[in-house]
C-alpha cells in the first residue's frame, strides 16, 4: 500500500488484507519508497498521484514490471495526474469539492462473482467522498459499481477494473472504506461483506493469468 499520508482507509485495507491468510500487506509512504518492487504482486495507491507527490518513479518501475495497480482516489489525489497515470478512467473532476456517493452494484459485471445479498447490503452503506466532476469509463473497462448521488443513479463509475494484454488495474473513485467496515460491523457484528469485496478485488488483480497453451 503506497500512501501519500496517514489515513483511516489504510488501516481498514490492512486489516481486511491481513485477515486473509493468503495475503500480507505492507504500508510505505511515497516519500520513503526505496524503489524495490520485486517482492510484491500488487500495489494499492492511496491519494496518489498528487501535486506534491507525483509518484512518477514508482509508477515507472511498476509499469516496467507490469505490476498490477489499484488506485484509490482521495481528496489528495490530483485528478488530471490520475488520468495520465492510468487508462481505465477519464475524470473531469476537482479536489476542491466532493460528492457524497453511495455504491450501485452493476448487474452486468462478470470478472468475479459477488453474492447478490451482499451486493444489496453494499448499496445501504454510508457514502464515500468522491471528487466532484464527471467520470467516464474506458470502453475496455468493467464497472463493478457506479456512483449514486442522493437519489440519482448515475453512470459515473465508482469501482472499475481493466485487463490489458500485460496487466490488470482498478480505480476506486472515492475515500471512506473505513466507514464501510464500521457500518458492516454495526449491522452484522463482522466485517465480512467489505472484506470479501476487498479480497476479491485483490485476488482478481494479483493473480497472474496462465497464458501457456
């Protein structure tokens, strides 16, 4: 997890990841990145890139190694720089204001299975804070959930994925995963629904396809 600065989302991600015996996470702040990527199967970028931390060195190294990346946009993310760092999402947004957005799970998503009852529960969750603006998914992307703003269901993607010939990537257009875990626990006395989504996201991105005949 490459982070711009401390954030409760980072703790939520770590708890979800490390709760799965198949995964182990490490948090590195971008200012202390040592350039070593050989030991990692996936990078999660939180609040990056931004005006103070372009993370260009990291992105160059990750791209040269075809390291899958999950971008999580926060109020620190520079949206124009995010557009240049990936080709899944085009965001005409600003960090000066935000929208409170709830998830609306897509019925056509097919990259991995997600329980219908859990998906319905996800749609009750408290809103994430997404940069204000317009969002367009690439034609090759698959959207897991769109942004619901108030009572309006939009076609702006909230969480979307893409697989290229050499790599996989994802973008979550908002911060506040920690609120989802708290709500999950308040209603169910566990974190299972959120942690399952995080686990499936990581599993899809990190597992390499076998291209042998």
